[in-house]
């Protein structure tokens, strides 16, 4: 019997797929965020460059700076403070 795959994208069929309505526009690449702003990590499936790990999908994080085209975000994962550098296409404003 074959073994089940244990790859990095295992179990992500719904997270990493778009419907026909969810077309990516150029405006998604050009979004601007202010330092201290709260944003949501929402993985854009059509763009693989700079994609954060799927375990962070849906997390609310705080923008702490900018590095190149990406934004530096910090959050606590349990008791550990983590820093990620994520392009704006994978970030969404919260209201």
C-alpha cells in the first residue's frame, strides 16, 4: 500500500485554489499599508512568490515596516514572537 504524502502543502486544497470570480488584479500587487496597521494574512493562490506557510493563513498581524516590496509583520505564535516578510498580494486590510 502506498504511503500518504506529507508535503508542505498537504491538506490545502481549499486554501490554495481560486474560483473563476477571484481574479487577481494589478491593484493587489500595489497595495500600501501603514506601520502599526492590523492586516490579515490571506494567501493568494495564483501567486507563489513570497507565499507564507499555510499555517499562517487567516492570522491577524501587525505591520511593523517595509523591506523592498514586502512588508515586515510581527505576531505571537503561542509564546513565540514571529516576524515574516510578506508581499502585499498575500495581505488584506481588516476593518
